[in-house]
C-alpha cells in the first residue's frame, strides 16, 4: 500500500512539474508580440520593404535574442541565402519589458500572376532565469497581382500537315529592374518535328536570356513540321522564367493551338535541283516551285506568289522569266501561266526563277548568325514556307613576326647565311556567319625550320610531331563573327631557322590547312593559307 501511494505521489509531482514548465513556456511565448508589416499586393520585380516588428509585453527580460527572416522561393535580395539571420548584437541585445524594436528587409518577388508569396519571421530567445530557449514565429503573404512582362506565341491558326511553318515567341519587359538568368522553354506537340531556330536552342526547346532590361525586347523564331492528321488541333506551350538555385521560377506562360488543315494543292521546292540545298556566299540559286492538283476537279485562274526573305540575297539579281518582281515586299507573282490558268486533276507543274547570294556580306550582330533564306509560297488556299540555310566562310591566316611578338625573338632579319634567327608565327581562324566546331589547323615544317616548343596563349592545344614534322592546332570551336564582330581565334608559336645560302627567299612555313564542321549546316569545311617566305639578305 505504501508503494502504491508513493507511485501516485510521484506521478502527481511529475504532472505538476510538467504543468508548471508548460505554463512558463507558454507564458514566455505570449509575452513577445511579433508581426511582419508589408504590401499585400505587388508587381513582379517591384522593390518591396518589409518591417519586422516585435515588442516585449511581459515582465521579464528576454535574453540573447536572434531573428530569422525568410524570403519565399523566387525572390531577389542582397546577400546569399533566403534566410537572413540577425544576431543578438545586431538586434541590440536583450529585449527588456515594454521594449519595442523594428527591422527592415528589402527584396523583390518573382512568380506567376496571382501567385501568393509567404514570408516568415522567427525570433529565438531565452527568458531570464530559464535555461531553455523559446521561439515565436509569424508569416505574411503578398500576392503578385501584376506581371509587367509581355510574352506571346505568334503562330498561324492553321498549317498543312507535313509542311514546314515558322512561328515566333515574343517577349518584352516593363519591370523597373534588370532580370537575369532567364530562360524561355517550349513544349511541343508529340508529332512536331523541329527544324531550326534563331537564335540556336539548347536541345531544340530552351533559350537562355542572360539579361532582360526594362523596356527590353526579344524574339525567338522557330521552324518545324507538324506531322499529324488533317483536322487535329495541336497545342504549343511556352514559358519564360528565372533560374534560381537550380529551380525554374515561371513568370509567364503562353499557350496556342494550331489546326492541321487539309489542302487540295501540294507544294514543294528545289534549289539547284536539291530539296535540301545549302547555299554559299556568291552562289547563283535556281529555284523551282512545283505545284500539284490533289483534288478531283480542275483548278482555274490560280495565282502563285513567292515572298523572299534573307539579308544575304542580292535582290537586284532576280531573273523570273514568267513572273513579276515587286520590290516593296520582295515578292514574285506568276499569273500568266497556262497551268495556273487551268490545272487538271493530278497534274503537276512548276514555276522557276534565279537569284544570287551576295558574295561578301557581314552580319551586324550575333543575333543574325545562322542565316537562312526563306521563300513563303502561296497558291490558292495552300501556303508553304521553304528554308535554305547559308553556310559560313571558314578562313585561316598565318603571319610572320621577327620582332618580339608573344616571345623574345633574336637573330638577323632579313635572314643571313650561317646566322640563326628566331621568329614567331601567328595563326588565326575566322568564321563569318556560323559557329564551326572540331576545328583543326595543321602544316608540315620544312627541314631547315625548327620548332622551339614555345606556344601562346598558355594552355593552347598545339602539338608538334618530331617524327613527321607536323604541327597541329586543335582550335575547338570558332564562333560566328570571329574575325569580324569579335576577335579571331588566335594562337602563336616560335620557330627558328639557320639558312646556309641566301641567294633567294626561302620557305619558312608551307601552306597550312584548316578544317571543321559548320554547326548550322552540318557541312565539312576546309581552307588553306598562303605559304610563308623568309626575306633574305642578298
């Protein structure tokens, strides 16, 4: 019986102690009032000010306080980390009874329209004469009610099945802040065949936008083929957003449907007798546009219009024997053609014209790289866009320097018999319109010339094979505009020569060959340099 009473008394004491501690804990939490003051609604990217306000309403001192303020995902703020820690020293030390303090936090919110963003504040402290720490927390919600970004899909409502068509993604910003690390991502229908985009896409569906300033604009042009059945409605979905810590914060979305329409006319095109011709600067292009009546009824009084687009075209060179060229919209119109006047069921006919690609023209910005010639053909209710890619000019140069260019050179120049001369050769690789990958430049050194093992810049992949006297530069990728819009890809190396006779100029380096793959057209490109001759003292 005594043991039972003892157990009951022990349990009661433990319960009283727990109740006492709970009351002390509850009391200590209630004495500190914590709140966040800020805007209930905001625009995307707007600079916002949040005030964290707290007051000790109790009768005991709250020691060693720490404040934690957490911004929501998709926020822009100073410093690192979404959770901002304010130490006891920064808070001003212990919080005395009746004392009130405020702290300010500034940031910007990112997200979709009508998305709620929740901010959180936590204060941790130790009530006087208690060993355990307590904390008080609160939250505050701001709604993004305005997204000052225009984002749209500009595409036709209908297109022919199995036919190429082009559409655009347009975007602009009215945010009074420069948005960084944006991307545009598009989701295609399952039966969409991607052909190309301008600018070039990552994995055909993502375009990175390093920075979008206030009032900044941009566009992405995409070409492809829908291979579905007639009457089907295909849906394209595009999103623009910001990358933060590996997460994609969506800012706006655009959705557009395209119907696959049937056509009673079939259109196709050949350029220089090839449906997949790749044009080069200086080419003359022979266009043949074929049209066929797929219906069971004759077609009459047809008009065929071809509208040309492309900065590389010499529009003054157009020759269209049966067509009329209109300079205003760069179109050629065919009306006076017997088959256009009366096209029997199942019959195929064609029109043709000739036009030149400019021999030498330069792109003005990198946005113009990967050039293409478009031919938008209309006949009756049939519309078709044909694309012809333009390949780049890959070129190389080698130059000789007897002065101290990249290395310390010595010895006489012009060269003298029996005297050793050190000199530098500089190689440059140039690409006009497109990126060229897997670029290699190589040559064979003459017997009298010695490779000294010095190369520039540091880390350049330039190798010399003593057994074959071959010098190889693995240049990697030569970007579009190298040598025109931007500095050419360059390397240099030091050679030496000790001529035995100087009756005539001697060959210091034979012709070097450069090769690579045009990443826009897929073509293999090659070019050669001139030989390098050393001037001799007669």
